C-alpha cells in the first residue's frame, strides 16, 4: 500500500494514452493486459481520481481521469486511515477492468487486469472497421466508447470515425447530445475535430480549471445578440480570449453594435475594455474605430497619458498622432519640457524632435 500524506487534486488529460492508441498496431484480437492503479477520493467535485500505470514494449505510460464513484461496481469508500482489502470493477461495453489492492478513506492503490469483451470486438468489425489492438480496446473501456455511442454518432452522420477520434470525442465531451444541440442551432455535420475543439477549450492548468467551451448555451446567447451561424473557429477564439456575451452587451451599450468577431477578439487580447472605451469617451474620443482603440492599447496610449497631454494644452490630438507620439517616445516629461521652451510647439514637432534624437 502506498501511503500519501498530501491530498492529490491534479489530473491529466490522457494524451499519453491517446498517443499510445495512435501507435498501436492492429491485431486480430485484443489480449488481456495488466498494470498498477492509484485512486483518490478527495476531489472537490465529489468524483474519484483514477490513475492507471502500465509498462509495455513501447515504454512506460500513465493516464489519469475523474470518474463518478457509481461507475465502478463494488467500490465504496472505507472509514478511517487503516488500509482495507478492496476489489472493484469498471465494466464497460468494450471490456472490464478488475482492480485489486487496498483502500482507506483517502484512497489507495493496487494492481488491475483488463479483459476485452469479444461481443464488442465482433460488433466493431461488423461495422466495417479493422480489428482493434489491445491498447485501443483498453482506451475504449476507460472512456466508455460503447456500441451505443458509436451507433448514435452514425445516426447523426458520423460514420467510420477512427478509434482515436472516438476516444478524443469521449474524453472532451463531444457527445451525441452535444451534437444534437448544435444541430438545432444550425451547426449541422461539423467535422469531428471542430466538435472536439468547441467542447474542450481552454487554456489553463487542468489542476484548478473548469473547462469552458463554446457550448450550445454560448451559441444561443451569441445568436440572441445578432451573431448567427458564426464560424466554429470564431466561436472558439471568442471563448479563448473572453469575448463573452457580457462583453458584447457592454460594447453595444457604448455604441459598438455587431462588431466583427475578429474585432471583438482583438479588443479582448489587447485590453480595449469597456472601461478603457468609457474613459477615452470622457476625454472627447467618442466612437473611435476598433482598430484605433486596439492600436492605442498596443502602444500605450492610456487615458492618463491623454489627460496629461490635455493639461499641457494638447487638445483633441488625433488618435494616429497619439500613437505616433508613443511610438517615438514623446513622454509627458519631454512634452512638458519642450512646451516650457516653445509655447507653441506642435505634436508633429515633438515627434520630429524625438525622431532626430532630441531628448530634452
């Protein structure tokens, strides 16, 4: 029994397992396999964390995923810190994984054995697929790629998807239900890669994140705001960069209605926020085009910079000139110094001075 003194909260998307499936050779029949397991009960979402470790001719690998406790037959959480013998199973359509070892109230470890389901293998080949290798059947079992799942996808027009694609769709939640919801919103027969991408976003550490995807709810909200049938890559980009329905509504209230998706995304990337727009509006810069707002943010034309220039007498300087001042290093200190020497100095002259090396 391996005793852990700290709670395990991290988990890994089983990319190693998926790469092993891609490398696995086809064989006429999946064989039994075994390895080690570690299980933790202390996930904050109430699920259990199962880590599987194996050694094979291709090297060592491990896969770690969260499961509902009821997915296991015979699994219960012991009381107390003393290890108790444990036997439980993960029974799926593709096969069964039998676990044996020790568990306490925190979790435990032991050995497992896997046996493929011959009926599933026969049904798989009857669908026109080549025979699966052991690693693929094992992955199907871990992630519950069942005959029902495959048949539901076929009924939706997704026929003869490769094994690794089916596994990825299960891992990332691109389920038949998800597909049907998107179809009802006008997204019919999307490529499997786009379905996977829409559902699995995101861009933070899996230790603490919860997955935020371009979900049907997100699509419905964007549709209600006038964004109908957005391209999938646009939806995904909006989710990655936080161009949320709330952001769209705020920009609309400021006079920016039906902005293009790339404009919304660019504003989010560079920090052209509603607050920035409001501050610039208060300084006399109303309805500034999106590309100019973004340029101001990129080059550091802040509301404070504009306020200080105005205090020096530089009123209503065009955006392109403000950007030029920042690009060429016309600081407030430099502008103030030149203003004290040359009361009628212009913005163009300040920029030219900096271009030609004038520092004071």
